[in-house]
């Protein structure tokens, strides 16, 4: 039972840190076009998957949209991100989305004044329920195929028996979890 509590505590801490980190992203982290962050946690039959990317890396721009083409691009990217199998595939497990949040509020502005050159991120949170999630030995990312300006993803993960960090890129798209 103590191993389960420790695992839950570590997962909670990882997501608290990354959520706090994302909330302060404009002030504290280096915003680098072409690079994204990925946090992944596996516990029992649940997998939490969080992606933080500069809007420019997914949209090709990071200013508030003004043209119909820019609004369409945002809608198209959101539609692509809504289907997790477009973005990632867990090898050895069948997963279904339980909850999804695609946060484009930084790019959409929503009436708030923003500096013209402010960096903006898109944050995507997937909560998955997986059949045999513990058997998911790896996850293959398909982001590079859909977003050619995305060059690197800094990934951190935690499972009940393993944790790690790795940089993924167009030549290395698979994250080994166990």
C-alpha cells in the first residue's frame, strides 16, 4: 500500500510542478520555437499526457488571429489534437480519452491586452483510460509528422515502476516507458 501512496504522491507532485510551471511559463521558462514539453504519468488504468508547445510551432504564428485563414488554422489544429491517435500511440495498450482540454487562450487573447511580441503557448491535457495501461511499454509520438516546425520535445514520464526524461526529435519519436 505504501508503494501505491508513494506513486500517487510522485504523480501528484510531478503534475503540480508542471501545472505551476505552465502557469508561469511566460515569466519563468525559456520559450523556444520548435521545442515543446511533454509530461506523462501512468497509474493503474489511467494515463495523463500533457503537452506544452509554443503556438508558433503548432500554428505557424503566435499573435492573436486576425484573418479567416488564421482562425481556420487554429480550428484545424484543435480538431487534429482532439483525436489522440493523431498525436501519440501507446504500444501494448488500448486507450480512450476520458477528458481533454486544449487551451488556446494565450493565442486567442480574449479581450486582454497583450504585448505584441509576447510568447504564447498552446497547452493540451489528455486524461486517458487504458485497457492494460501497465503493459504500455512505449509511446510513439506523431507530432513531428503533423507539425514540421516542431523539432524537439523534452519529455518527462513516471510509471509505477520507472521514471525518466528524454529529448525526442524527428529521428527519435518513441519514448520507452519501461
